[in-house]
C-alpha cells in the first residue's frame, strides 16, 4: 500500500518534525569542522522548500556519525545548519539539543516558513534504543511528522519509528518526504515491472551481504553481472584458485545454489574472466582496527580463471569490463549495487569506471532507466563526476539492500497509508 506524501498535507502554521539524513562526511581544518560533501543535504532541499513555501514550521532532526549516545563536539550538526542556510538562502536556526527546554524554546520561537535544525539526535542513547520516553520528548515538539531520510529507514530508532508511531497514535499525520517517495518509487515500483532487458550489476566484498538480493532479483532479472571481491567466492565454489583474494570460503554452497537457480530460470549469470591482481606485502603496521596493513605491489592483468597463490584479486580485468559494457548497451533497465573492485585506489578503479561509463551511455544514448542502489556505487559515480547522468542514485546503503531484499523498513512502515 502506498504511503501518504508530504504534498498531500496542509502544513500552514503547523510544527513539522522532519527526519532528514544529514550524516555528511566532515573533517577538521584550521580548528573548524567542515563538510566535505553536501550531497545528502542537497537531496532533501525539494522537500524543505515545499514545506517552507506552505508556511510550515520546519523542525529538522538528524544524526551525524556514531557518538555512542553522548555529546561529541566533532559530530555537532552546527556546521550543517550553516551550510543548509546557504543552500536554502534563508536563516536556519540551530538548537544545542534535540529535546528538553533548549529544543522546546527554539521550537516556540519558530515562525511559519522558518527552519530549525536540532542537535545530533544520537547524542542521546534513547535514539538508537528507540526509548519510548525519548521518542515522546521528540514527538511533543510537533504536530506532524515527515520522514525524508531513506538512508536510515531500515533502523527502528526513536526519530525514525518511535516518534512517527506516537504522532500517528494521537491522530497526527505522518508522511513521506519527496526524496523518500522517490526512493520507494525507483527501488520498488520501477523494479516491480522492469522494461527488458533488465540487467543487474552486483559488486562489493561479500556474497553474504548480497545473497538475499541476488535470490530475489533472480526472479526478475534477465542478466546478472558479478564483480568485486564477491566474485572470488563464486570462483572458489567453481573449484578455481583465488590466491590471497578476499573470499568467504564458508559461502561456496550459497554461491553454487545461486548459479544453479540462475540456470534453472534462464537468467544469464556472468562472472569475471580476468582480473587485476597485486601482491600484498606486509608493512608491519596495524590499521585503526588493529589489523595488519599490506602494501599492494606489482599490479597486473591476470587472464587466467585461477589467481596465483601469492596474489590478490582487486578489480575486474579489461576483457570482463569490456564484455559487461557490451551487455549494458542492450539494457532497458539497470540496477547497480556495489563497485567492481577497490576503486578507492586508482590502480584498481578502471573496472568500476568502465561499468559506470557504460551505464551512463545506456541511459543517455539508449534510453535505459538506470537505478544505483546507494553506498559505494554512488560514491564511485560521484568520484567520476557521473552521478547526475543516471536516472536515479539512491541515498541509502543498508536501507537500499534491505528494501531490495523485500524486508519492510520500520521507518516506512510507521508512516500513514495514502
């Protein structure tokens, strides 16, 4: 059943608690916290402008980082309020807390058409535990609730599920923002009856992260293209050597079952036929998680299906990239989730870049509908400057995966039905 949309509400003079995803990348420069990428802030501007134009009193709530339930100045949303004011071209008030007297006073001062950003909701432990008392404090600030934060909709937190349930229980309206509606349409409705040829590109590190998505998409897809480290688990399942590549040896039965299901359903299931490999050499150093750091030396193309014992696969090779690009030229619907290799390192980024350019070509020149399922795929597109040339790029990573798997998202389920 469809969800109530923000455009269906009369918001004039109403206090509207709006969950947004302002969890943006930041860094410290010259003693100040600065925003590196404001994509997530820009993504919610259409919803905010609509509410401002309607004369709503817009109260924004978001998290930033993982402060573990206590205040942390490095994760304050104050810099976000400053950036949002520039983007909206109007003042954005900022409250030093998201509940209690400080928040209540800031809300009381809001005028119709005004915007207020509350401090990081994860500065309170009650957010992630969905504590009823904390959710009640948030709910007390508003008459209406709007969720425009698809990226957090898979979490049953106080600001995504608890507050919506409480406002709905007292007869208040709980609606999806414009961005949330777009996410649900493209990841849901558009993929329910895709135009053919429907090609799915799946990458990333682990088969276990994507197996439910693979299983579900095997019901709908015509062709599936596999890349990333997860490809090595499929190759191991096929009896091939994978060297020092990242692999899930305990998931080979799952990989074999997926290939068998694809064959039974007549779905073309493609694996890399060549790879970019390198030799991992210990540096004697540990990373922040206490794991050994390796230097990747002597990158080269490996044209064999077997990877030598001393080498690690880190990207699809040029033959595979070219083959995948050729297949994508015939696609009318494309879903892409997960990079083809370790694209953060330029030596292992070409496979992802070739696939990205092929997706853009299919979209721009052949009229394909291209849907990018959030996370690192979108990050790679941004890095290549191509994110505005696909049909839709999701703002959700984990939320996109769970939605594609067919799981109900708590933050969506809590909204009013249309």
